[in-house]
């Protein structure tokens, strides 16, 4: 039997985020749109937290370029 499960891989994302997105797809059977939405929202949240915790200075880098690994 063949399953249509695609493992999300991206070197620019933290392992915990990749694991969560894979969990949504495999265990919770979330739709592609749901997973895409969660991914976008969590990337923005992780970038915000990098600035908020002082790990990145917002005036030195563009928001979209913040590395969240």
C-alpha cells in the first residue's frame, strides 16, 4: 500500500517547526492550506521572537532575512 505523505524538509527552519508541520500532516491530517498557513504564521512569530529577545537587532537586518534556525 502506498501512502501520499510528504515530509517537509527545509534547512532554513528549526527542527521543532519541521517536526510540528509534519505532525500536522501525518497525525492530524491537516490540509495543505492549513499547513502552509501555520508555517507562515510560525515563521513570522519566530522572527518576532528573535527581535524581542534581543538575538537580532531589527535596525541591522530586514525582517524577511532573519534566520530562525
